[in-house]
């Protein structure tokens, strides 16, 4: 294997007599008097029979096999049971109307963060929303004991959250979870009367959540167990399954329900690096199922597993690709199957289901490689759209129309094709800038003794 001046691996092109195929246009390094590559010509003519620009999905190894196996996304649509729908509607009504009415329109950014956190936990699991409501009621009780102290802390929290601006999605999971807890528990109304009014509104929701959870008939869990059964995990202990959720309470709930029949590993944002490494090893060597949050979405290699379930659908399409990248990578020997659980009877579920259909249709029209750029190709801020739907500002049908519905419209297709083309190579490479960037990366690299220690 050789390298061009940009550090791009040159992979032999089996289809053209073992000549290289690369992910970017290759350019050769000019040699200076010392024999070291120090300059790169702006343009280099490369014989087309020797080098090609290709996406990773069609790259092949020395034996002609695809480096990246095919991936097959599958939607599993379901509707909530009657009591689950009642709980969902009640919480959504509180989030969209009662809570906003109690607080007015001050500190809208903080309020919307708290509201969407509650809504996403409602969609995740009954356990997650039940615990959230319990903690919130407990926090209101504490605030009512000393309203003056509460108001001081509330101002401090508003300032800390505002400092993060719109970068909350870019924070590490542990920090983001902490902010979510603070938003739900610390950001409360301004007066004692409003605190008491909110508590009165929350107590019936909490009682309903406790009642629904006690019945132990959650439809979403049933759908997951059906997937596990249909995949034959009990019959074939060599099969392994990766399950993604977004919330720690839901992760605990899933482990409780799966541990009776399977060895279950876990990774979440509250674990230290050493614990995550140990859980990855446990999954690779012993466990049959891993339940993970977004903390496992990057930097973890699980290509020995080829089955994945998105128990929660993220509100950022790029996170779907990051999740798939844990198992859809070089070294994967089987085709990858991804199962997306989506409740079509909920507001956000309806919109997400249309989006997932569109992604599947894009995959059919443009090939498997389209999943690498689907977030940018959609051309809309999904989070903002979903918040508007939950708040009742637009209908779910209108929200789905903002990204062209489930069909692959010409604009989306053109945008995806342009993104895919640009992902393969840049027309101009500033060699000095790339060299400086590489030097800075080398300076910041942790020495081996650090990892050894």
C-alpha cells in the first residue's frame, strides 16, 4: 500500500488489473533536494485506468470482495396501546400548552429545551417519563420549601444554559444529560402560585405514568422482543445485537427486560473510558446484546456484530449514520441489518416515519452510499421542525412536507448527488495548510506511555 501527498490510502483496483482505487484524487509528491516530499503541484494528470474516485461502498479488497457490506434499513411501525396513547397525549398536551401557559414566553430557549427533553423521554419509554416526572415533582416540592433560594439558583442556571447557545448537540453525552436534568428539574415557574399550579398539573401525569408502567405491557418493548425472536438470537447464540437508545432510564429498563435470557453489555455517557473499553470487550467476547446510548455512537468498533435496533430515533439524521458506522465498517463480514422502531400514532413518530421512508427510497434510487450524506441532503433542520409539531405550531403533515415527503424529489436527489461527488475529492488541495494541520495533530497526539499508564 502506498500513499499520496494528502495521506490518502491507495487501494488496488481489482476490476482494472490490480491498479489502485482511491477515495480522493491522488497526486504525487514532488521531491525537494533533501528527498522529502514538501510540495504538491496544483494539478497532476493521472491516467484514468490507474486511479478512480469511488465511494467507500464500492471499494473492494485484494480478492475482489466489497470492503463494506450492504446495509438494509427496516422500519418497524407500531401504534401505542390505548393507555399508552392516553399518557402520551396527556404529557404532550402539558408540554405544548399547560407548561407554556404557566411560564409565559420568557426564556423561550431554556423552556423549549426542557419541554423537548420531556417529550423525547415520553416517546422513549414509560420508565423514562415516569422517572422524569418524579424528579420534577420532587424539585417543585423543594422549591416550595425555600422559594427565595430557588429563584437565585434559577437565574444562575438560565445564565449557564444560555452560554452553551445552540451547541447543545455537540456536547459530550454526560454533559448534555446533566443540562437536560437541570433544565427539567431546575427551570420552574417564577412564583409560588405558579409552582403550585404546575405541581397540580404534574401529579395526575405521574399517577398515569406509574399506572401504565405497572401493567408491564409496553408496546415498544414488545416490538423489540419480536425483533429479537425473529432474528433467532436464542436459537443461535453466535448472533449479536446492538440496541441504541437516547436515555439512561430507558437503557436500564431494557437491560432489566433482556437480562433474564441474554448476557447484556452496556455503554452510556456516565461511564468512564476504562469502563466503556471493558464493556466493549465483554460484548465482543461474551455478551450477546449490547444496549448503548449515543456515547457508543463514535469511536467504538463493533464490526463483529451485524444486527442493530434503533429503539429511539434521533432527531438528527446524521446520528443514524454515526450509529450504523459502529458495525458497518471495514472488517464486517456480514450484510448489516438496521431495524428502526417508530410509533406512527405520535406527532414526532409520524414525521420520523416519513423521513425514514424517504431515506429508504433514497437508498433505492442512489445506492447504499446515500446514507453517508442523508442528513445534509434532507435540507431542513429536523429538530426545529419536530419542536414546531409538538408545540402545535404546524401539523405533522405540513412538517413532513418541509423535507419533500417520503418520495425522492428532484431537488433532494440533486443535492444528494452533489454531496456524494464533493465527498470523494476536492478540486484543489492546499498542501501547506494540510501539512500544518498534520503537524498540529502530531503535536497533540497522546504518547503511548499515556495509554499504558
